[in-house]
């Protein structure tokens, strides 16, 4: 079990660092942990439970699972696991599966409508039950994949923020696993033997753009293992002056600053040295 202990320590470290870096959880918070039944959400709940038991900060966690009435859905083992680990929880049944299947045009992915319906139910539940934080299980690889997808297909530089206030200002979304690698999460989940519930919506569509982008990142990482971590770092190291967004950099006013700085004579010295 040495491997399990090693992975747990690593995940605890990076989750704790993310929580501290972005002030995700504070004393007295009531955190609703969205447990979809997948490896990511199970790992997040397990790590948050360990932090809750060990941390000096006093906060509450509650596991919320949405049963979307997918064919073959069986949450009996999930419920047993929650009871065994003494985690307060609720499984709420809402038939969004039928809506998504009926309303999604042929050839398009289910993800957009599915996530929109699911998000609405989650937000309302949190508001009605007084939870001031909603924890989602997105990890490092989700963030960098979303970044490339946004660039490639939407023409925007954006991803999933570690902390987000909803448009109506009523819900605070946190992503405690943003520093954690999917490979570590998958290995940890397998060793823990979580009662995973497969998704028969997204999992049934093989040609998703997200899968293609993930494959691209994986291919690049085989050539240079630092690429995924460099991409994550890029999300927190934005340089507006090196981009083209007129709303975030004063390109039209730069002439006013021209000539006001110190001379960069060292550059000229280097040129002279290079060309004799």
C-alpha cells in the first residue's frame, strides 16, 4: 500500500496548496461536494474529507449526487460508501437524460445541454440548503484541455478558473483539484476501489473534440513531459502586453510613454559585439 500512501500524500499536498493559493475554503464554510460517481469527484471528496479531519480550519462538507435517470444507473454502492465513510449526503433524481437525448440535434455532443441542466439543479440545491461553496472535481488536465479547446474552437483565451462567482452572485464554485494530475487521480481511484458509476451520455460519444485535444496534449507530453505543467503555469502568468486584447492593454496610448524609459543600450552593445 506504499503507492497508495504516496499518491494520497501528493494529492493532499496539491489540493491543500490550491485551497490556500486561492482562498477556496474558510472557517465556517458549508461546502457542497458534487459527487458525480466518477474517479475525479470521488477522489476530491476523499481528499477534502481527510483535510477536514486534519486541518485547523473548521468547515462542513456534504456530498451531493444528481441521478439524471440514465439507463443502468445504480447508486447502491455509492450510497453504501458514503454511509461507511460517515459523509452526509443526498442523491437527488431528476430526469435530465431524456431531455438531453430528445433536444440535442443529431451529430452534436450532449455535453453542453447536459452540463447546463445539471448546473441549474446544483445551483438551486445549494441556494435552497444554505451551502456557500460548491466543489467541482476538475483537475489540471481539464484546465489545460479547456484552454486549448477555447483557443481552437471559440477564438478565446480562457479555461476553468479555480474559483468562480456565479452570474447571479449567489454561488461560489471552487475546484480544489486544479493542481492535481489526472494520471495520479486515476491511479489513486483504482487503488482505493471507489464504486465508480460510468456515464452513459458523454461516455457514449467517442469523437468528442475534448478527447482529440487531450490526445494532442498527451502526444506532445511524450516528447516533452513539461508541456502540461507549462500550460497550467501559463494560466497564472498572463502578459497582456504580449497579446492583442485592446480592452486589457493600452495599445492606442503607447506613444505617450515612448521615450520615457531608460535607454536599453545593452541590446545595442550586444549587437555590436556580435557583428564586430
